[in-house]
C-alpha cells in the first residue's frame, strides 16, 4: 500500500489529533517534536505530521517529514499536498516559506528566509540587523540532496535543483539548475 493510500485511510484520525495538539502550547509541541525527531517508522512519521499540522500556518495532505528535520519560525510556513521533506533538512520560515504541491526535498537541504546584514561596522556582523525575504517553491519541484535555498528565491513549477546547488536566484519553469551559485544546466 502506497503512502498516499495509507494517508487517505488515516486522514480523519490524523486531522483530529492535529486539532487536539493545536490546543497545546507551542513549547510543548516543539518539545515533542524534538523528542520524536530521531525515530523512524510509520507511527513517528504520522506523529510528526500531526505536530507539523498543529504548529505551521498551513499543511496539506500526505506530507512526509523524515528524521532529524529542524523547523524554525513554523508559524510562517505553508506546505501543500504530497510533499516529502527527507532526513536532516533545515527549514526556516522567519521571512515566510511556501512549498507547493508534489514537491520532493531530498536529505540535508536548507531553506533560509533570513539574512544577516553587515552595514554597521561598529558591531559584529552577527549582531547587525537581519533582513527577511520569502522563499516560494511552486508545485512539481524536486530539490536534490544538499541543496541550499537562500532568502528571496522563487522556484517555479516543474523544475529541479541538482544536488549540492546553492540557489541564490529564481529558477524558471522547466529548468534544471546546479552549481555554486546555481546556473541553468538544462531545460526539461
């Protein structure tokens, strides 16, 4: 039985649990997330989905979150249907993060919506103000393993970011990008 079929059967129960957990204080939900982050298996995958649905701005159906995924500023994160976020990813939503439908994010990826500035030379860079810009990943996108997506980027539908790419500019529909910084490798 495929994951989508299992989700359809369990959907009412998962949504019910997500509603109950949404009534819990955020610190408790985040504590539970940390406690189950290192566990595999269908029960823990379901529990991560429930917690994600309880704390994020929006989470669609059939969302898979692997082990050791870190999610920061969850209230600004929207995730569509049929999304997979694999092990060891880092999602940061301070500047708003939108992930469309049918998106696959391979292991060890980072998605950042904030940047440090360095304009005030009287204080260390780490204490300079941050800037925030959204990241938009539209539907039907594959993010290869180890990709870094920087703030202010839009990845358009039916596109691929090859493994190890640093995505610092928008990706057009129907393209494969790769490299540091990324450049168009091929049209699909």
